C-alpha cells in the first residue's frame, strides 16, 4: 500500500512544472488584469481595487486617438494580408509539397529568413524602397510590408500539412476525370481546411501584432492599433494613463479573440488526423 501511494504521488519535477505555470499565470494574468481594471478606473490611488469605475476612458480614447479609424485600418490590413497570403501561399505550399526541383532547399531557406531575421534588419531597406516609390504612408505600402513575413509563414505552415494528405486521393480524382484545378478546389482544399484555418488565424493575429514593419511604413491615417498605441504611450504630451490602458485592452481583445478561435476550432491533432 505504501509503495502504491509513493508511486502515485507527484514527483519533484511535476511540482516544479506546476509552480512555473502558476508563476507565469500570476505574473501575466496580474499585468493583464491591472491594465483592464485601470482602463475602467475613475481613480486608483491605492489599494487592491480602483476607487470607482467608468467607461469614459474608452470614449476619450476613441475621440483623442481616432480609435475607430485605427480599428478599421487594422482589421482591413490584417484581412487583406491574410487573404493574399492564403491565395498565394496555398498553391506555393502545394508545389513545395508535391514537386521536387533543383533549388528546393534554397527556396525553403529563403522562405524561413523573414521569419527568423529581426524585422527591423530588412524593414529599413524595405521602407526606403517604399518611400522611393511613394507607397509608404499608404495602406498599400502597409499591406506590402506585412506580406513579407506573412506569405512565407503561410507557405511553411501549408507545406507539411499538404504532405500529410495522401497523394492517392489526388490520383483517384484525376482518374475520375477531374482536371488539376478542379481536383485542387474540390478535393484538396476541403481536406486542407484545418490547416488553412490555422494559417489564416495565425497570420491575422501576427499582422495585427506586427509593429516594426508597420511603424516604418505607416502614415498618419494608416496606422494600425499597435502603432497608434505606441504613439499614445510615448509621443510628446500628457495623456491619462487610463485612456492608454483602454487602447491596450482593445488591442488585447483584437489579438486574443482570433487566438481563442484557433484553439477552439483548430486542433493540431485533428489537423494530422484529417491530413491522413
């Protein structure tokens, strides 16, 4: 009996994992909760909770920082970047998954570069080129800049997923008379829906959160939420901290909701199972 109790007791490493996770949740959760509470606080001079609550800081942020226009630009840029990345990245991922050609390893290496190299290293030359062609400061320039890391990300996500789909399914469709475009649309894409959802949601969140490239190429009316939040926090002038926290709370919602959707509807285990 004693041996069974000892074998069922959590080990030291298990307790260390629990303690690390608990510490992470307390620190991150505490920061997020304090930002959220302060965005609704009428005043907070001491104590664990604010002295009162109000929603006026969200109204102030919307008027002071032109928040509605910023949100429209942010969602438009993220949606367009996601759509273009999927439209180009899915066929490119299919070609890399199904074709062997000279220079394939080099192509994969070049695709990885924008993801592992800090964006600021290629963002400055990219912004210089966009300014030269008068695209910087426009929404088209912001979209082009965000496509640089987004498109390779979609290709690299879709390539291994398509590799898991049995090629015999495609051969069977062709034997039944389906052309390559019809086979791609009617057979391959339905099987690849979990991977497409995963890539699309992650690119959407990544575009909303991408700061460096957007900061270098955005103009006064083409700022996304993360860039506008930076200017609100660090530009000259005195602004209520609650209004900045209100913008931060909205930013957290715009990034957390797609991530929660990804975790709810896109399961990596199901992706592998569907691929097979």
